[in-house]
C-alpha cells in the first residue's frame, strides 16, 4: 500500500484496500489469537526500551541479510564480523551519497521498494515497543529479507546505469562472489557438523539408544517439545504437551528469575512419582542463569546418571535420589 501511495497509483491503492478488507475479515480469528499472544508476552516484566536499541537490533539484522558472518555472534567479535561491519558502513555511506547525487536516476521501482522497506521497519519498531526486543529476532525479521535484497539490486541497477556494460558486469560478478563467500562462511558457522540448532536428530537418536520404558522426556524451553517429536520415535512421552508459548519475562533476560513461570511450569510437567526421566535443555540453561530454579530442583531431588552435550542443547538422564 505504501509503495502504491508513493508511486501515485491511487486507483490501485483503493483496490488494494478493498482486497485487504476481505483479507482482514478472513484473518479475524487469528487476530484474536494474536491479541492473546501479545498480552501473554507483555503482561510480565518489561525491559527498558529505546529508539536507539530498537534501531540497533534492526541494523544488526540488516548486516546479516546483506553480508552475513556469525548470525548468532558470541561474546567476542570475530575478525570476519569486524571487517564486515566496516565494509557495510562504508558501502552505506557511499551508496547514500550516490543516491542523493543521482536521485534523478532512481526508478519508480526503487522508490516503491524503498517505501515497502521503510514501512516494514516502522512496524518492527512498533512491535519492539509493544513486546520488546525478544520478539524482533532474526527469524521474525526474515520477512524483510526479500524486499531488502530487491531494493539493493534495483538501487544498484539505477546507480550503475551510466557505466559501460563490461564494467557493470565485472562489478556485478565481483560483488556476487564476495556475497556468496559471506553466505557460505555464515552457513558453516551457524550449522557446525551441518546440524540445526538443538541438534534434534542426534538428540532423539541418543535418547532412543539409552532409554528404558517409564522414563519420560521433559524439555526446557517448553516450545522445544514441539521439535523433538519429529525425530524421536521411542517409547516414552514428551513433556510439556501444552502451553508451549505462554511465557514472557519476569526479570531481566538471562537472570535467575527471568523465566520463573516457565521453570515452575516445566517442573510441574514432570510426571508425579517419576523415579527416572530425561531432561533436555537449550542455551537458556547452558549460557544463562534463566534455568536456575529448575537446576536447583533437579540438584535437590535427582542425580545425573548420563549427560551428553549437543549443538546448543544438553541431554541428561536423571534418577531420583531416594532410589
């Protein structure tokens, strides 16, 4: 709609609104679910928010979409990320300068795509202030990837229109090779041993090879209980089996009290009378203090019989201390 407005296509804009009115009616049941989701995520602890932090989060997504290195960077910046950052900074300044200088060369297509990207970013900033930075992660911002790449391609075509064809072709090939190398590097970093985050295929295989009947499987975060069943074909049930996304923050992210409600819920999901069960935790428990209540409960009541580390997940077979 924004693209149609800036392009002056008023008749098309009116038709678009009519079509979207029908879409809104069809969407209404999901809208009610969306309202419930927003309430559950905004009813607890709210981290401080600022326009600068919101823009910084979206800038990091921009870097990842345009020239990725470590999509989930560690505490220390790698050399690849350092050089990538300065390459993009210089490229943004140069491109912005050229776009202003050659603004008469900008096509209606480029202007329309710019409107789409600006509108999308504005809605992401609104989401940031509504529900916090945890909900404008890279997976949420992925809807920006296609319009952003199309914008950059269209802008590059406009700004290189005066170059000789052979020079433009050489520049295109060099840029394509550089960007491809960046994506290959980032894929290798993101998927070590070519496995997804959580490594659920190997986790399922490990549990199946070492389990016995009567050893339920409990997962933290609760939503991970939706991923494991696609790979696990053993004899034990998987918990939680409900309320997988009903938890917000109760304290600063990563602190011992940040996920207190989810800790209580996961503990309550351990079947009563269980003497042995599997506990699978993700990076919330491995890299932060967010699982401290669950860890204290396990330490007080169970001993670890078997433990194995996977890619951003840890699997433990626990046995009640009274046994």
